[in-house]
């Protein structure tokens, strides 16, 4: 395994989208083209499956140095109401383009720290959204909660407007690691908010755990998983720390590369952690995700309905996902569009009745086909190009890219079909990279992505 780690530990995307953002053709993109694909996707999907809504709430009171998300650090809570007013106005701009009332199937509050906002303001936000929308059948609403500031009032307010899933960022329970990543939160805090959520009636509680953090050892990972076992969250994200110190504003220059586990140590943390999770009752769900058999993510995997988008793995698929808030990304299936990142510019554009996108990508037919292959691999660990709608010109090149992985028994290739072996699952990002024709046609000149292992 060590030799495989050295061989395949390269910089690569996590494939929450295809094409990945650095390969968007922004020159061929326009707001008019985006709105056209948006309207078409809405017409095709709203009455059948509904749409998804992601709302980015960017404020945090302090900087967590492991985080690469777009955020604004402040302790001034007078920013809440003006920001929510702007998000609701942005939603109004979108609903004016739709031919009927949107049916929201999935809604997720991400950040930043959504629980930076008061319970009253979060409730006002959701009630404002549903003044111009309705809940689709089988809807699932979720939010990211910080264990240190999520209160009973937060949980109750969001439960009252339809939320049944919450995810808490745990990362690691070791105090040395917590201090390094500037995220000190005792186990008792996580226990408290987990138990309150259950008491209120939340049906899916998730914990996020990270391996490969600065000063983190294998024993730290095992200790965190055993503590997690005590609380038994319904699902877990157990994912690799993405060391991207070249990105602005993430605080990762606060520790040295030598403070991080080696790639071999990091892979051992993952492999041993995965074994321990299986022993305590969790099944692997796609890349980096685990769930108990009663959770909707597990059910979706078993029924072949698992989906992946900018929100990560989801239990149901919608063709259209609208992103609201500064830096949010929307996905019409035929195109991507990203909002401006500056909160001030975001407010300025929205308040002048302009949907605040600044870049995007219109997917070609080839993009759409390869996107399906990468989704298949990420969600089912197999794909096939034996059908006309799944065929593309560069199949031979992809097979050539996969040759070494086939020899290493990471994939099985038969006529027009690829299956990822158990041995190959930890290398799923590398396998998807073999299909990424944009990446191979124009290799990046500078480092764009975190390491795959």
C-alpha cells in the first residue's frame, strides 16, 4: 500500500462538480446563457423532483485554520439582518424568472457558521424563502451547526420550519490538534448539542471528522472515533484535511508542512479509522462518508439514488440547485454560475436588482457525458460507456490513463465497463481524474488542488 500511496499521491480535485472550477470556460459564459439554462432546467424538474437550495451564511466569530470555505470573521452581529434581507431579495430575483412556485426538495444552510445567526433571524430567513416557494414531497432540510454556539433555541427554531438534519463539525477531540486548527470544543459540547437535537426530534445527526490534521496521530483519530461511538451520530463525514496554504484567507500558514502527518501516516489514519468505523456499525457511503443503516444516505446508496453536488453527497437528486449568498455556486445541470465573493459587492448588485454572478461555465455535450461518468464513479464505484448517451470521443485516452490503475488492481475493466475494486476505493479521486479530459488537455502550471491522499 505504501508504494501505491507514493505513486498516486498527487494534486487532484474532489469532484463536487465537473468540469472543476479552474477549468470553467468563463469567456463563453454569460448571465443571459445562465438564465436560459436555469429556466429550462426549472421547467424540466420543478414539478417532477423539485429543486435544491443552498444558502451560504459566511460569518464566523473566529478563524478555524483547517477551513478553506469563504467566510468573514467578525463578532459584530449587526451584520445578520442586512445580509438576510439581501439573500431574500436575491431569492426574489430568481423567483421572478420561474413560471410557477418553486418546490424545494433540498435546502442546506452552509458557511461560515450558520449558527452565528440568531435563531430568530434564521427562522425569518426560512419563512421568507417559503413565502415564494413550497416544500416538495419528501423534502430534506439540513444545516451546519457549530457545537460551541448551537443552542436549543437554534435547533428548535429550525425544526419548527422543517429542518430534520443537522451536521456538527467535530474534526478531532485532541486538545493539541484543536489548538493548532483554532477549533477548541470539548466533547461535552458536542454531546450536549447532539442529545438536544435528538430530544427535539431531528432524525439525522451528522458529525464531521478530519484526518491528516497538524500534530494529529493515529491514536488521536482512534480516540475521536471511539468518543463518536458514544454519541452514535446517524452519519459521518470522515475526510482528508486539504492543505491549501496558497489560498487566501484560510489561516493555514500558521503551521509548517512538517507539522502534518506524512502521506503514509495520513493513509494509515484513514484505513484504521475506516476499519474502526465498520466495527462500530457504520457503512461506507461513497468517498469519505459513512452512515448507519437507518440513515437516508445509506438507503439512497442501497437503492442507487445517491447523488453528489456542491453540497456533497445527498440522498436525492435534483437537476437544479440554486445557490444564494456571497460566493454560492448554482447548478442548472447544463451550466454552473458562481456569485461574487465580496459581501459588499454582493449586496450592491442584489440591491440594484442584478443576480450577483461573476463567473460560470456552460457545459458542452462532452462535459455532460463525462460528468455522468464521474458521478457514477463517486456514487456507485462503477460506470459504463456502452450506451450512445454515455459514449464520448476520448474513451481510448481514458482507458490509456487507467492502464496503470488496472495493473495495480484498483479498477476492473471489461468491455465498455469500469468497476472500482475494494483496493481502489481510497484512490477514487485518481480514478475520476483519468476521465477528466480538461485536466489532461491542459495540465495546471501551478498547484490548484489538495493532495488526493
